[in-house]
C-alpha cells in the first residue's frame, strides 16, 4: 500500500499549493444546520498540510449568477492551485463549478465539490454533530484535492465515413441517410444484388415493392455510396471515429482496405428451419410450405398453386413455428399470416382458410383491424394448445382440451425469424456480444437499442432481432442519427477524460484487464509485453482495476491515493 | 453499546457508493430529509466494480468499524456488468477474510437503486446498528499494525 | 437560413429527451417544451421497466441531467406551444411559458415552502394516491427540482385569502406571486412531436368496477403504489382498507376491444406487476386473466416464461371482454368464462386492469396547432409511405414515441432517434443546398 501512495503522490512534491475552500450557505439549508463560522475557523487553523496555504470562505449562494462570478474572481485574484467547494450534490452542481474553473486558469480536475447538504445538513439534525461531519467531509475534500491531478481533454480526429454491412432494406436506408458531400458510405453486400430478403416480401404492403426498387436505384446512383457486391468483411480494428477495415471479394479473394469512423451492421436474419420442430413433418409432404415460399409465389407469379398446378381449396396457416424452440415471439408473424390469408382469399374467394394460433400477437396499431377484417371475411381462427402435422393432416388440441383432426390441400408454416448464419463470425470480428437469442446484443435494451458495447458499431434491422420492414428502416435511421450527431465532418471527438491508464513499469501483461473490460478498451501490446488502454474507448468505470494483480492500473480522478485520503479523513 | 469508560461507541463507517444508483439514492434520501447516522461517511466512485480488495482491506486495516459497498441492482449497471464483477470479488474477499481471521461481517455489499432513497436510509441505518453491536474493529488497537 | 439548425421538440419524456440530446449533439439549438413542471415523462413513474426490470430512475436520471445541463438545449418546462406557422426550414413558433411563481434560477429545491401552505389537494402525478400542497413538486426527485404554484388553488392567487406563507418561508426570495405567463416567439427549421400518450379511461367499462370498487387499480396507480419513491414509499397497501393484498388478479386487454388495437406493452407490464407483487408479498397469489399473450421481439418471451407458473398463475379466458369484477364482502369477485366457456369465479383482494394506451388528452389540440393529421385512432399520423418515416402530414414536422401509437421504451427511443436522424438529414441537405 505504501508503495502505491508514494508512487502516486510523487507528482505533488515541490509544489506549494494554495487551496481555496468555499462553503455555500445555501440559505438555511447549510448555514442554518451547522456552525459555519466554527468550521471556517477550524479549517483555517488546520496544520495537517505542509506547504499548503488554505483560504476558507463562505458565500450565500455559490450556484447563483453572482456566486459564480464571485468564485471566478476569487480563483483569479488568489491564484489558487486547488479549489474545494462545500455545497450540494455533484449531481446538481459539479458541472456548474467545473464550468467556473474552465473560465480561469485552474484545471477543473483540481477542484472538488463536497456534498455537505444532501449527505450532512439535510440528514443530521443535531447541529453539533452536523458541524463535525461537515468539517470532516470538507477536510477530506481538501486532502483529496491535493492528490488530484490536472486532466486534459484530448480531442481526436475522426473519419466521418461509414461502413454499412448488408445491402438489405435496413442497410440501404442507413447508407442513404448517411451519405453526403462530406461523408462517404461503403456498402458491403455478400450476394450479387441489393435488396436482401425484402425483395421476396415485396407483396407485404401495397407500394412496398416500389419503395424497395427506388431505394436500390438511389443507392446505385448515389455517388457518395461506394458499393461492394459479392464482398465480405475480413478484419476490423479500431474504435469510434477510426476503424480500419479489410474487405475481401468472395469471387476472387481480392482485398480492399478502407477506413471508416463507424460501422452499421445490417446483415439481416434468416428463418427457423421447421424441420427442427418435432411436431411438424415438414419434409414429408410436398404440400407443406413456409410463409416465405408462398409469399414468393404471390409476388412472383401472382398466385399460389399446389405442385399439381391446381389452386388449393383449403389452406391451413400455422403460426408460431419455432417460437417454443427459440423462446421468443417474432412479433410480426400473426399479422403476416393474416396478410397471406387475404392473398389466398383474393385468389379464390371460396377458399377455406384456417389459422391455427397460440396467442394473437398484434403489436402494430393496424394489426388488430387486419385481424377483424380477416375474421369478418370468413377466415377461421382456431386457438390451440397443441398442434402436430403429418403431411397436410393437422391434429390439434383446442383450449378446451378438445382434440380434432383436419385435412387441408395446403399447409403454410410461419417460421420464427432467427439470426442469420454468419452472425457469430461477424460478432467475433466486431467484438460485439450476442444475446440469449443469438442476435447481436444492443448496449442497452431500452435507452440505446442500436448501439453496441463496441462504441461506433451499430446494429439495425433484423440483425438486432425480429422486426418488420418499417421498424427495420427506423432502426437504420436511428443509427444514422447517432452517427450524424457524433461524427461531424471537420470536428473532433472528445473522449472521456477520467479514464484508466496502465503504468508500464508495473504491468506484467497478464491480460486480466482485457477480459473484464466490457468496452474492449484495453489491448495487448505484444512487442512491449504489456496491456494498453485505448483512452478513446475507455469510459472510466474502473472495473479493470480490481482485476490487476500487480497494481499497474490507475483510474484517473479516482486513484487509490485519492480515495485513501477520503478514507483517512473519514476514520480520523 | 458502551465501552468500559461508559462512553457510547460511535462507529466509523465508510460507504463506497456507485455514482449512478446508490449515490443518487443517497441524494434522494437527503432531499427527502431521512435521518442518517453521522458516523457514516460517503465516498463516491463511478462503479462498484472499482472497489477492489486492496481498497477494502486498507480501509479495514486503517480501522474502519464497518464498510459498505453499494451499487446498482444486478442487471442495472450503468457500465453493463460492473456490479456482477463487484459481487464476485466481494464474495471472494469475504471468504479470504474469514480464512485470515478478519471479520467479514464488517463488510457489506448492498444494491440500492436511484429511486430507493428510503431503502438507502434503511440500509445505512441497519448496517450502522449492526456495527454498533459488533463493537469497535479490534484491528485499531492491534499491535500487528 | 439561420433557423434551419433550430429544432422544436414538444414533450420531454424519454422520446423527446433522446431526440433533443441527439440534435443538440450535432450543434443544433433545441427548444424542448414540456407542459408539466418537470421533465422525464412516463418512464420515471415506473420503479422498474421491463424486460430486465431495470431501475427507471437510474436509467433516466442521467438522461434528464444531460438534457438540463446541455448548453444547446433550452428546456421550457410548464410551457405549451400555441402556434406553429410557416414551413420546413422556416417555422415560427409561439410558446406560452406559464407562470410558475417560483424562480428556476433562485430556487434551490429545499422544500421549505410546502409545509406552511394551508391548501391540500390530490397529487395528480402520484395518481391521486397522496396529497400535495398548492405549492409543490410532483414527485420526490423531480427534475428540475423546483416547485410550481397551482394558481387555481393557491389561496392568494385565486383571491380567496391574503396568504403569503410560502413567500415568507422561502429563504431565497425565489417565490414571486406576481409572476405572469410569458409568451415567446421562436424560429425553428423542424419540429418533433413527442408529447406521449395517456391510458384508457377505465371508468367507461362498468363491468370492471374501476372507480366504483376501491380495490380495482389502474396500471399507473399500481406503478406508483409499488414505487419506493411513491406515495406509500413502496408499500403495497389497498385503498381505504390499507390492507396488504393476499390475492391479486391482473385482467388483461382493458380497452383493447374499444380502441380496436392491441397496445403491445400491457402483457409485459402485467407480468412485471406479478413479479413486483411476489417480490414484495411472497405469500400473495397472483393471477393473470388473459386471452392472448403478446410478447413481441427477442427480449420478452423469456421474461414471460420466467413469471408464468411461478410469480403468477395464467388463467385463460375465452372472452376477455366479458370479465366482470364485483364486490364480495370486503374483497372482490372476478367472474370470467374459462377455456371451456363455463363461468368461473375467483375471489381476490385486489384487481389491476391492464389498460390500453390511448392518445394523449391534448393530442387533437396539438395536432391542430401543429397542422398535422391524426390517424383513425386519434394518434398523430405519419406519412405511411411504407418506410417507417416519422414525418407527419406536414413537411418538416415529425412525430416520435407513444404520440404516434402505443409502444415500449425501446421503440420510443428508436423512433426518437430515427426522427432526429431525419431532421439532421434535412438540415444537412438544406445547409448544403442553400
């Protein structure tokens, strides 16, 4: 322990410090609860610190306009090397007083706010005890601030260009939203064409086919979008603002190196293989289809026929195929199947359409009306507990436990949307974790659904999880929004200042810290045999600190020496 | 509890609170004016995962009668999974302390969210009572240090 | 056009705040207008949000702080937009900043002014489960933490009495009873409507007993009852009897038939309630009476599976619209038709109704002011071009969050970021085009 302290304390030697201590009266909230004059007198007489001059004052409201001006003038005229403000919570006014410091020569990291209101005067009724406590807190603040170091923002140059992986509807939308005079987009698609799965779903909504064609045209014509068909991503290194990417042609293995500031993953999804479901003899009959293949028939030939060429006169639509196995509901199949029911009824008005469902999941605001219309048009809805099919024979158990069997000309399955085959590989490449369902995991389910733990890598469309076309495009535009707001051409990025650093002399290169960092901010420098923090990526949580066996880490602004000073004062 | 001289034992307790959840709860307890024991001192850190065994043991050896580490509920960590690491390390440290004949009861890990101002006051109050019952940390007068 | 980079965002809930932060990050000047005296929206009413039951305050408070401290965002609380004229890139907006009577700059939020106020009223933000004064903050932990005076009920302001108690109690001279509304006019290039939604009026369904039977609760009432910063500090006790409920029925789909849509979030919050109840009252029996389980997306079903059979018994009804709640001694009786269609009775202490999300009370008025179309359900309509664009019928005016329709937090955030993305796309185009 001693070693640490000496090592970290070294910086303050030979420095004559002048610490300004300002206590905010906060009206009666502080001044009325403690004996401020006693605190000021006691602090002024402190002889704990060698070569340190203390100036202790109080003021009515430091956070007010005049208060801030007063403080600014005091810092200037007294030439403080450090500043302590005894006031309220840093959550209220840390940034206020840092702002004051920034107007002067005092580095804002040589200032400290001490929360004597929320943690002392508001919770301790006994004036004498509250006075003692406030004194102790402020003394802790003085001791700590003397161990604090100047920290500086390190603006980073950024590359505003973006790599979009996947040329489906989400990828195209992201590319189009982002491309511009001062921002190029590299759009990489592994097949030989744009459009992805949406090409097969073009019958889904009226006019949607047109939209997709228009998007393909716009992407192709956009001179700021560089298109790479038949191409995959080979390597990715870097971080937000500065990624280096190697692309490889699937046809001839030729590689291309590109640089981009952000990466949008829009690699789509695939469908659950009904063959994996024990209840369904998918391959045994020729007249059992997936919803997608029926959709293709309708969008291709305009009608759905049996393999015999005849039009079916009865169709069973089976919902929730794979829901149980995957343990999630894809959320779009119910309304999708009702859409298909409509296509069948348009084709043959007398057709018998029966939908076997477990729960109606109708999350979009139009979905329920579609259901009401289908029901009114004569589509039969059967809620089932259990179902199995053998060829086109459907055996099912209703909610009232009655078991029945029924035979159909055609059976159509609605398979769940599942992660596409190369998801895992790409996740590895991008160091983005997968979630329990096997899709790319968002950094926060609610407040940041397109971001990932690798800052600068965004997930959109069904690569994020099952969703419809409109939602996929919204995700795409959300990612574009995040990139537009963070990578501004010609402007620099200002990363977190309170980051962790690794002291080379102490690092053994064991790599423990690499494993625990959620943000991938630490990498191994093999030539020096040590681990290194990428300060552009580190968020300063300090988790790595506890993993280091050799004490090589320093969490800036929360160093052990700084924290020990607080501990010491608390225990006096 | 009173010592031989009949003076009430006022424990020194240090609470390491995570910035995002428990520190906010402490603020809420403050603005709600819930009474808190003066013997409790708050030290703010960004994440409970920053609190390593070194800091905890040092605080213990420096003579803290009680040490509370409090952060976001599991699953709520502002940094994703910091509190899971904190939990694991904490459990391990308690085992180690037991082995070394140090009193693991003087250490407590609690989860208090930003809206749990009242719970914060309760957690701090109850921990303080517990430490009062345990009495002063004997390490303070130990000749070993 | 200098105002191209200015954006008006109406509503400071999760969608409005996220959109504002994104726009401000790209150096656009944002006017964020909120009708309530505080920001944060509906999410902060939930102690925990599904699916991972994350503490909402921990999640949202940093966002609220970011909004309030962002130099590019001018947050106008307790304000309403009265007029939006002009066109894309050149809108003139009239905003009325209602008299707050408490200075946002001088007040430090000590709360000394509440105590002396002689007026006692129901706190609407706390779903009327607790009283407030005429000078009040809606909830503990309000941001900004500055009270407002309810001019309708303040004795001095409504002319009933020469009361000056709050003014006298304030050590900061922050209270000014002569304050008056302020009207300001601003120029913006685009508008985002993110004014949120409301919940279905449950008293219009007499079969469910809401507002006649004290043991029947609306979802937001239960959220506040559970909240540790709420009226009971998190203790679940019944209205009037103050008893701890030992059996609770959550009835799904209240208002689904009337509204003609599924709100997509009610199943999840109903399951969350089951978890809450079992967490706080382990001995309680919890029943979910449902007809369909709607748990769309990759994250939700696993949560449902984790409560099904453990935290709650799932009771299927063949007719969710015909469930009856009636008085049964001190408790309640729920009558429903089970899977075989026969009527079944269930005696419980408490009923929570999973009410649909409906358009905000002011949605029609806002649509008129903003000059945009509503959809057939009364939500603000988008252009419906099949691309999920957040643009409304008026060019340059966008919508996001539950103002557009029922949705969860994730989709509200996505829409907000999507709308902000569209605005920035236009702004860039405008700037480079001019």
